[in-house]
C-alpha cells in the first residue's frame, strides 16, 4: 500500500458514517492534489476526515438507523410497559437510550439528535397515556395494576428530556480539530 | 475521543477571514484545492497560509451554502480529474456583502493600533 493510499485510508476512517459517495469524492480530490503537488497532503488525515464529516454530515441510512433503533430502546426503558417482567432493568435501558440519543446528536448533529430523542420518547409517552387513560380497562385483564403518580411524573419528565438531550448536547460537544 | 477545543485567537481570526479570502480568490479564477493552498499564499504575499485541514472544510461549507459550484475536470489524460470550484451568483453576492463589511472593519481596527503600526 502506497503512502497516499495509507493517508486516504486514515481520511476515510475519520469520515466514518459519511455516505460512500462523499467519501470517494473527497478522497479523489485529495488524490488529485497529491498528484499535482507531488507530495502527500499535510496535517492529520483522521482529523481532516472528521472535519469533513462535520461538513457533509452522516449518511441518510445511518440517520435512519439511529432514529429507528431509538424506538425499541425507548420502549424497553418504559417501566409500565415492561412491568410484566419485574426484574427487567428499565432504568438501564433508559441510560442506554440517553447514550444512544447523545451518540445520534454527536454524529448526526442537533436535528438527528432531536429526531432520535423523539423516536425514543414516543413509546414512553404512549405508555404514559395508556396508563393515565386506560388503567381501568387494563385492570379488567390484569389484577390491581397500579402506577404511582411519582412514576408517571418521572416517565413524563425523562421522556421530555430525551429530545432535549438530542437537540442540545450535540451542539455542545466539540470534536478535536 | 471527545475533548474540549482550545480556542487559539489567531486561528479564530484566520478562520473568520478564510471565507472572504476564498471567495475573493475564486472570483479571480476558478481553481482546484491542490493549487489553492500555494495560490492563496502567493496572492496574499504570504499573509494567508493555510493547510488542507482548514481549506477543504471551508470549501465544503461554501459549497454546501451554494456559494461555490464544483466541477470535476480531466485535464491531463492518465491523471486524476481535478475538482474545480467556481463562484455561483450567490457566491458573488456573498463576496460583495463580506467585502463591504470587511474594508471598514479592517480600516477601523487598524486606526485603533495607532502608533503601533510604525513599530
């Protein structure tokens, strides 16, 4: 592998999750520069790739993956939905969901973070509404099912927090240049 | 790895001026990234020396905003095509806008230096 190939490989690594088209287009541009100057482009190739990822953003497929995965994570983090399994670690899934939303915000930016947070909040809000408005109906099938007001309030507030984390955290995280 | 970025005042100043410099440079003639690094240094008499790390992200941002029109040209057979950038109409308008703000800003700040200019 030539030095240029190695350099471009590092640039591609820095551009992780960017669409293949943008990666190839940028690497071709750098290769043309190397051919013109007869030297390798300067600077840290991986940092350059990361800077370009900030410009191009991550690919649509990866955004969709982040958003769709947040939904089942949100579902598993809803205490009233997983209450049928008493040992189920809903709190652990809530932490995982928050980390996932932060990851989406870090790689995809504010709007991806917001959409991922909303996707995770939807099953939690549905669970909340079901238990506020359909508890009587549920109790016809399940004996004395009850959820405390504190739990409802906690689920509501943490659900609101998810899209907010997605929107604000990503903009606050700076990557090394 | 996530780290807090240390802001260097000189880098920030250069970064702010880079958009205007690139638009002004490309308004003279379309060019490709590889030639722009040395071209800018020459055109500014060494006043604006940039690296790939600042050039390409800046070009990418300007392209995304619609100020630049990129075009791959295969100039020499057997060589890789070069990505040439030209200013769009929006780019020309943006250049006029930035230039109108830049000149009084630089003149005004230079006046503040007063006698220090002679040193």
